């Protein structure tokens, strides 16, 4: 992986508005926070690696606005009910939706779970 400062510079230079990764959590936070500090207009920051109390102690506010995948949630929470309803609708072939993690970033005509509309999403390659 390239050094965090270089990746952060590329995010700013490319006018990226999303950062999606599967990096180690500390590396992702470092890239994300450096990009934000440099003025990147990131609306979505999603990483596959989770978080921990040690990461919160180390990075604190630098993690603000980030989303990570969690493999646990209160089974009867509104979020889990919404998740199960969506999995039942869009992945009916699954026997138990709680055995799977769904990652879908697909803009439509309504605000997404990330709070942005399709017009907010710019696709750039770098």
C-alpha cells in the first residue's frame, strides 16, 4: 500500500468524494484523516475493518464521519430490522440474512443511508 500522505494527496487531487477500503483500521483512519485535513470533500468513508476502543483512544475525532462494518448489533434494533427487511427483499436466496454482510453503494433518486444524493457522487479514476 502507498503511504497515507500520498494516498491523501491523490484523493484531494482527484476531487474524490468517497473512500471505500478494506485496509487495516488504523491505516484507513490515517488516510481518511489526512485527506480531510488536506481539504478532501469526502462524503462517504467506508472501511471493511472495524473499530476498537484502542483506535478511538488513538484517533478520537479523526474517525468522525467514518463508517465501518460491524458484525454485531442488537438483534431487534430498528437498524437490524431494516437490514433484515432489505436482505429479504434484495437477497431472498439467503437462508439467514444475519449470516451475511451486505455492502451496497448504489445511488438512486432518494438520499442514501450515507446522506447524499446521486448528484453528490462523482466517479473518478486515479
